[in-house]
C-alpha cells in the first residue's frame, strides 16, 4: 500500500510497497500529484507491467558509454579501436541525456545533424549501431530498465549510396604495378598483388604475421576481421610465390607498413600511374569480382574467401562486366 509523509512545508514523499517489488519512493510538491503517482504505480505492479526507472533517471548516457568502453571494448577486435571515435562523438552530442528521457527523436536529430555536416551515411549508421549495442547491454547485461525501450530500433537508418563499382580497366593493373615497383616502399608492390589474389581488406593485410601463414597448406589465417569472425583464406600460387620471396622480419610481421601507410602509398602510386578514382579498397572489389568470374568457384566458396557474412554485402563487392556477361549469352 502507499504511504505519504511531509518533507518540509512544500514537499510530500510517496512510498509504495508491494510484495515481490522493491519499495518505491518519489517526492512531489502536492498531495494530489503524490496520490495520483502512487495509484499508477500500484496498478502497474498489480498488472505486472511496472518498471522501476529510478536507475535510468539517475544514469546519463555518458556514464553507460564510458562503462561500455571500459568493460566491453577490451573484448572487441583490436581493443575496439575502430569504435572509439564513434563512442566519443556520441558522448559529446548525447552524453548529458539521462537514459529515462532518451527518445527516438534525439537519435533522429543526431542522425540529421551528422548528415548535414557531411558525415557519410555509412558512418552515421555505424554510430547509431554502436549506440544500439550499448542500450541493449544496459538492459540485458547491466539490469538497467529503459522506460522507452531500445529507442534506436525506432529510428530510420540513413539511406546508403550505391556501392562503388570501380574496377581496373585495360592496362591499369600493369601501370599500377610498374608505378609501385618504382615506389620508395619495397612492400607496396607485393601488397597490391596479395590484395588482388586474396580479396583481403587493407587492415587484414597490414596485420599479416608469419605465424598465421601456412605455405605447405597454402592458407592464411586471419584472426582479426571487420566482421569479428576469424577466417582462413586460401593462397593462390601467385600469392605463395610472392610470400616465399619475402625476407622474414624479426617481429613476425609480414609487412613494415600500417594500414594508413598502405593507403597513403597507394594514393601516391595511383597519381603517378595516372589512374583516377581508384582506392586501395577497390582492389577488394576487383578481386571479389574476379573470383565470381572464375567458373571453379561457387557463391559460398567466394564468401568463404572474402569473409562476407551476407549475400547482400557480397553483392555490393561484386561487379561483373557487361561485356563478359554478353559473351556468355548464346
């Protein structure tokens, strides 16, 4: 039952006790408001729909984002390094809101502002996705009920542009390799060939270690991937030849370059080779398309090599040439 007590000349504290529930209290300025609140709480408790939102009221989004950073990030690939900038941005924009007042329109406003200042739709989608995971963690792992539920589920995600379809044309591959061989970096020519032969991501190639390469079985184990699912990729004869001729580093790494350095070097090489509108990640598109053009591989085999988790994402990375398709027509 509910009890009421004065807390000074202008405050009334209502207290509700029900078997099977923790005692709930709240302070009001008038007895009428206190009684109305107590009746609502008792009714919800009786019908099994009551949720104690006190913790949510006292907890800001900043607090749970920081807790997620401390407790969950260490378990993520690379210590959650790729997520940190997203987390800080969410904290700056939404951190002062309590979990009890956070609503879908706050997230929608954040989405629209980010797009307005030039953030890529995919970037904003990743940021909202991170917030969604944090809120789920609050409910499922930390026992913090959210009165409005997982509000990110009620927000439209930004529309993504069509995937890039840039492929190497005519003699561009030859010009690219020739320019790479003239580069100051001794690793970059081999890295480009490995990218074309494996369809691996730039970060995966940069993290290659000799302990993960089995030349006898012609395989490369990739323990840290973007999808957080390790995979073992086959190595083509050309890739094997490249790796056999590389000198071994003392630190166990295959390459001396970081992923950022690889991207920078590749941009310079494209400029020298007079190849426009081509990024290092386009090598993954090119390699994936070549795998599909090889009649020896089926869809599941290609997905096993590239590490794509869904057919939709695999399709975004596959760009068969119209003229090649026409040649197959009878």
